[in-house]
C-alpha cells in the first residue's frame, strides 16, 4: 500500500507536466540541454581550451589623417602567408606559401595561376614587366606579361631567399649555405659564385646599388659586396652581428638594412657608410624600404611598423592587428605591408569555422559553451538534490517531533537566513581552494533553509491527520511514520522545490564562477563571462557575453516552466481555480 502511494505521488508530477504546454516546452528545452551536456565531446567543433590559429595573406595599407599615421588592415589576400613583394611601373607582385602569386595592377589584386607548389621567398620585376620568382628547394620561375610561366633547374635543391636583376638577361640569386647563383635567362645556365666566408651562413637578401654592384646580406651580420664586373664578392664589415633579413637601396643611393632584434642600418647616399640607428622596439624586422629623399619604413613581427622622416628618429607606428609582417610594397599612391605567419585567431566574430567566435586567447566559444552545460547541470541537479535531501529531512524531523527539537532546528534555519551567500562562498574558497565540490557545498549549505520551512509547515498539519494517529496506535515507529506515511504526502511539494532549486543552483554556480570563485580548470557559463570581464573585451566582443547569458536564462526559464506546472500538484487550490 505504501509502495503504491509512493508510485502515485511520483506519477502526479509527470501528469502535471504533460498536461501543461509551457511545461512541455520547458521539458523539451531542458532535455535538449541535458543531451548537449552528455554529448559535448561529439558536438564540440574544437577542443574547448585549445588555442586556434589561422593563416592569411595579411595586407596593411598606410593611412594618413592629418598628422596621424596608421597602418590599417585591408581584406586579406587569400589564406597563405605572403613572403615577398615588388613593384615597378604600375605592376606589383606578391609571392608566398604553396606557390601563391598575387598580381597588383590598376589598384586591384588578383591571384595568378601558377605551376608552382613550393613556398616562394623572393620576387623581382624587370623593366619590361617580366617577373622572376624563387623559393624553397631551388624553385625558380619566370612570369611574362602574356601570362606564361617558364621554370629553371638549379644545381641544388637549396632555398632561394633573394633575387636581383643585374641586367635584362641575367639575374643574381642568393640563398641557404652562402649560395650565390648567376642565372642566364636565355640559356638557363647557372653559374655558382664562391663566397669569401665559406662557413655556410644563409644569405637572406640581395639588392643592386646605383653603380650596378650588388649587396648581399645574411646571418650573423654577414654582408658581401659584388662589383658589377666581378665574379667573386668581397666581405664587408657592417655595424653589429645580428641576422640581417632584408636590404633596399633607392635610386638616389640611400639604403636600408633591417634584421633581428630591431637592427636598423642606414646610409644617406651611395658614398656614405652604413650607420646603425636606434630602434623603438627590439623585435625582429623582416623588410625595409627607403625613398630617394630618405623617408624610411621597416616592418616585422607582431604588426611592428617603424617610420623615419628624413634626418629624424625612428618612430613606432600604430597598426590595426598584430600580424607578422614580412614585406613592403610601395606604389605611386600607396604603401603596403604584407605577410602573416600563423597567428592566434583571437576575438574573431562568429563564422563558419567558429560558430560563436573566439575569445582573447583564440579558444572556440561554441565548444566552451557546449562543455559549460556540463558544470551548470551537474551543480544544478546535484546541488538541488542535496538541498532537498537536507531541507526535507530537517523539515520532517522539526515538524514531526516539535518541542525542543523543532526549536533548535528552526533557530538554526533562522541563523542560516542571516548568512549572505557570496561572502559565505568566499570564506569557503579561502579556507579550502576553488573546486566544484566547494561550489556545490556553498549552494547546498545555504539553500536548504527555505525547503526545511516549507516541509515543516506541511508536516505540522499532516502529523495530526487520522491516518498518522492510526499508524501510531498500530505501533509504527517514528521513522516509519515519517518516511512511509507522512513523506509520500509531501512529495509533490518536494518535487516542486526540487525543480525550483535546480534553477537557483544554476544561477548560484554562474554567480560564483563569474566572481572567480568557481573551479579554475573547469569550463562553465559563469566562468566564460568571468573571462570576458577580465579580458576587458566584453564590451566589444558581444559574441563572448551573449551565448552563455542566453543559455543560463533559457535553462532557468525551462526549469521555471516545469516548476510552474508542479504547483498544481503541491497546491490543489490552484487546480480548482484553473
């Protein structure tokens, strides 16, 4: 009989939920969120804590607004890093990873079809528009304005890092292991020139001087000078011994060499010597450019851009993004900076790759929100179960025994009402350490007081009912009367409070995590909001705040709709009114 009464008491909430449309909607939403938590590893598009990187052909354009100079990010040129660029008489070329070649003409960029698949490191345009490109594993190819390509075989599969046209029919190529090649374009014959150093240092760039000679720069501050009529370069001593990455010489003879740790070497004209100048930042510089009148530019890692007015000091210019810039291209109207290695995809808005965008560390927010449902539901249901377990038992004992037992328990409840939730949780964290157990403990130790009062008020009425008196006369023990006779009659109220406390526990966990008191290595919706606040980007990155806030609201509302239907079971007067 008691078992059937328990079964009947358990079935009443189910009938109430199935008979209420809003409760059915809430149940469907809650079951969906439970399924999301259970299958989070399968639903996640990325590892929730993995830093996501992406690659693109970054393009920055110099903008001048009054006296304010800024390098603004333009739409990227594809998804491959760009390593080198050149411009001459209305034609620009940029080359990069996987044989990518972009053509710039009449203000527009277009990608060229190429027979190349290796990474390209160098490009140089001849006066007639023919363009020589070179790169990894000895790749060398010539593009002509009619759109055709011609490839050349090199003696060894070494990386070619720099190109310079010596005349219309001869090109100079430099690369790894102090490689210096002279390429005859008509015959395809390659002549190897011997370096005076012979220690296998990489040569990174080459540029022609106004007298037809060539300057070659590379690792360990290596600088070679090749006269126009010589076959063997001479060793030149320049200030410093840092790795030199690029050299540019203007038609006036002004020159600029850039390298590692902010290395800047400048000469004012062809007769002047190279002088080291102080850089405003010590990061690696990858490319430089100097105009005929000495206006100089240098770009490098993390979006670093230096500028120097003629005769002035180098200044650090602001740029939109921290992209790794690798090359410069100067036209009659624009200054372009290009490049980008793989970079952290931080604060990216929602896209096909990242449905909810990314955070300040480049982590996928959709995957974080999916995994965050696990903590929310775990704390919600486990915390609610502990609250109901504690509150129901305290209420049963206090209402049944009354007297001194009731006084002690109810005064304890009164004391618990005087303890604020957040300071109590903070003390628990200080005494122990942030963990999921502490969050559940903080929720359960302070939330059971309302359940205890409600159950006690019901038990005070039920203990005087005839069926309780009959059980007492029949010799039933106090425990049997409380749990087999009285408890089934308060089960509707227990289910109601259980549903309500689930929502309260979810909000409590989100509050603690938002304040930084949640488990540090776990992902939760409140923790996502906490990270957004700490990063300082929560005002601009709306996609960071909105999803966890909506998920908390939807989950709590679904539980509220379910608890609303359970009020009919706990309070039959409401059923009569409807």
